[in-house]
C-alpha cells in the first residue's frame, strides 16, 4: 500500500510526527485500512475461517471511543480496481503474497502477513451501518476521494496507507499505528475526553528535509509506489550516493537531498529523466516518463463527489464520471456508493476480470473459489449480457471474464464463460432494478438450485445462507461429511442465539448458548485441513450469493453476516460430533434452538430429493430430528425469533425491507409428518430417528 518502506522511514524520523489530542472533530477514515488493522491487531482467528462476532465487537468499541470524544467519523472504503489498470502488476503480486501467507498458515506457520476472512468487508459494512456511522463505497479506489474530501472539509485522515504522507492535506494525516483509541483520556481538571495520537503534515515533512511540497509526488513515484517501480523496469539509480547516512533508509534520504534543489514538479521530473537516459538504455526513457507521470498524477486531487453524497445522499452524476466508468448503468451509481451493490461489478464490466481472494485451505486440492464459479457465471451473465446500447458500438461483446485464483501454491488465471439462467433470459442490466420481484427471486433460486417451497420453513433472514448450504452440498469437492454439515448448522444456531442475547428481547436459550460457548473455550487451535477446505468453499459460495442477491436488488433478505460463521466453534464442533456428540445433546433445553436447527436441516434435505448426498455411507438419508417439545410451543418460539429480527434496526446495507413479505408469505404452523424419501443409518445417527412437526412460512 503506497510507497514501500516509507512508513518505517517516518518512524525513524520520529520528530516529524507531532503528538496531538483528537476530540470534537470530523475524521475521514480509510475504511479498507481500518478493518485490516482492527482484525489483525486484535489477534483474531485467521486459520479457521474467521471469528466475525469478535470482529464486530472490536468495530463497535472503536466507534464508541470516537463518540465518547465527540469525533464525527466518515468511513470510506475502496470499490473496484483503478479503471486505468495501472496497478495490475501490484495486484497480482499481492494476490500471490496472500496465497503464500495462506499456505504458511495451513502448515501452522505464522508468516509476516495475514489473511482476512472472506466475509470481513460485508461484516464491517453492516456493523458501520447499524451504528449509523456515515459510510461510502467508492466506485473505484478510495485514496484520492478520501484526500480530496479531507482537504475540502479541512479535517484529518485516519489510515495506515503511506500514500497519505504524500497527499497535501492541511489538517494532516493520523497513522492508525499511533491512534490510541483504546486509551481514551480525560483532560486534567475537566470531563473533556480525547484520543492521544500522532499527526503528520506535509509542512512538517518538507521543513524537516528542506524540500518544496510540490516535489513530493515526484519523490513517491521515483521511490516506487503502487503504480510504478523503476527497478521492475530495469532502471537502477543509486540515491544512496546523495545521503550521509548508512543503512536501509539511505535511499530515501539521498533522494530527498537530491530533490531539495528543485522548486517545481516539472524541473524535478526532467532531471530524473536525464539521470536515467545517461545511466540506462535511452529507449526506456519514454516508458519511464509514462510510468512516472501516471504515478505523479495519482496525487493530484480533483473535486470529490463524496461531499455531496454525505451531505445530500446523492450519487455521482454520470457526466462527472471518467469516460470508461460510464459503462455503469445510471441506476447502479448510488447503490454502489451506499455499499448495496458489489464493487467487483466494476472490475467485471470495465476490465473483464475478477481477482479471487485467498483462504486457509488444503493447497493440494483445487481452489475453494472453484465451488462458487457457477454463481459467478450468472453474475457475469447479468453484468455483461445487458451492456448499455450506447457503448456496444465501441466495445465488442464480452461473454467471458478472466478469473485469477490459486492453483496449488501459485496464482493462475483462466477464462470463465458468462451464462444466464432461463429465468433471466429477458433481463437487461439497464432495467434490472425494475424487474418484477418474483423474477429476481426466481433467478436467484434457479442459480442456487433451490425452490421457494423448500425454504418456507426457514426464518426469512436465514433463507439465503440455507440456500447457499444446499448449493454447497451439491458442488463442494470433496463432498462434506455429515458432521461438517451439522457443525455448520449448529454454528448458525449459535449466531442466532448471540444475536438474540444481544437484543435482550425474550431470550430463553441461555443453557444452549453457554454449552456451545464452552466448546470454544475448551477447544484446541489445531487445524484440520479437510474441514478448513470445506468451510472455505462454503464461505466462497456465501460471498458470491450475497453479491448476486445485491445485484438482483435483494430478492432475499440480506443476513447479518457477523452471526453466520464462527470458525473456532464450528471446527471444534466437527471434532466433537465425530467423537459421538449429537446435536440433540447440545440443543437440550433449547426449544427455539432445536426447532431452528430442524427447520434448516429439513430444508436442506428436502432440496436434495433428486440428488445423492454423500453425507454418510450407505444409500439412505435422514428424516430431520425431532427434539421433544410440544409443537405449539415451538411455533411460538420461532415466531418470536422472526418478529425480533423484524424489529431489529438491521445492518443489511440498506436492505431492511423483507422482500418475502411482498410475495405474500405468512407465518403458519403445519402439523404434518415430515415427508422423507430416505433415512440415515439410525444406529449411527440416533438423533435422526424421531418424527417431527414442521413450522413454515408459506
């Protein structure tokens, strides 16, 4: 991120940073940087797929500290890649680095980097919105927009990206590493609170090194930022010769000493080019000039569209966007900025590319992202199959997307075909938001291979993850074992109980929650790669389904992602279930928990009537279990669960409305025996041997 090594150089010259007490101020926050730092600095789990509930807790504590000090935060996150594609080589390098880090973690090694869980951006966004913190997702990268808004509002920026040492922001840059939000202090003799931190300004930096601030972009580009690295172009300049110091920072010091002789950007750039032409092949000079010019331009600050967005809730007008971005339909611009559309659509539509994330999984098996490929193919079909007519003459039709992903331990790529399910044959991207809700729902369900009736017994806010689980069972390789499925569903129950306890409305399931929490506390941190691989595939399927659900304008309610998966719990549950523990014993004394578990399992089994589920050996499948509890009581408990979700403020990125209500579903109790085509081996799974009543929304 930014100029490699510059942050360490600033630490070495500590007197450039000034101690300040931040309070009663606006603060522009680099959100993409913040969620990285909050997750890694809190030492949360990386090997087991993530602990999102613990991350949510950290985010809430962070913004409470700001609120206590009368600080008004404005959070801005990255959107798609830079449309000029200047950073593509850097993006590939980082993708390979993440693969290497994930491989180290899979072997129990702790590398220098870290791996963020798959759903971290979703969780961060949802928590921010639930806290009523102003939030924006940029169309492309956020750095310029952040710096431009900070200059307009004359307020500081919080980040750890070294590019902010170069942007000319009057109110300064606050490095997160020196932002002590966990040590909120009080002024002596008063009740005024503040956050102790360090502030950087270009004024203090330029005074220290006796240079003109106009040459700072030249310094960053020549030193090497995300857009250009002279060494990669075969250009080597010995800036150490201009430094009186020794060691790893002599290069920076020497370059700054050399730049002190120039008062303008053009003079400094021309002199660099003369040095290069004398010491290197002159044919390279043109390419170097182009690269340096692009790198320098990145620190130019055009007017930001964020000010109008935060003040008036208005997205960027199509006429204000650079020409390449005008391929995006007008209706998508505001939802993109609100975080209600996936930022990956920008990369797909502009660059024809998708860069997949890396997770801890079995490197000897195919990448977990392969499991969700057919979901992405529909996403591509919707994005590319209905391009704006006024651009069709300028660009040839595109029906493939280049995907970058892990193969073994290396980054590779392949072309993936865009497809459209039968339900989407007449949908155009320009009018997708106007398509009937029933059509949008049909496209989503057809893509995941589930039916509307199958989901009827599941609470609305959990229908999407249950539908994803149905899809995952069909497409995962190797096929998940029964304990892996059971643990996943128990993890969903655990998340629902945590959500209920947090709301403190009618919570009656304390024993079950404490029983599950006890497993986390007693669990070991050893890693089973087969289990990690299975859950990596499930999270990939969930992420792509969330993207598709967003593009289709939320035909299913967007779940609160912090409560869907807790890696350190589900991994421990798999171990215990393999050892003979049963879901019945864990859910004992929890009528609502038991009914929720059965409703989800029943929907999953019903969705596989025509498929072979290799959950257990033998040809038979299960009738979902029944916990001993009167049906009327179970109906009441599940009804309470659904109503309490409806009463929540919600953190669904603008998707508070319950789309299913528009389709006429109502809560009913169905007193029928569960119809099952097959049964599991009852001797191996006694909890599946009882009959059950069904609760459903129809």
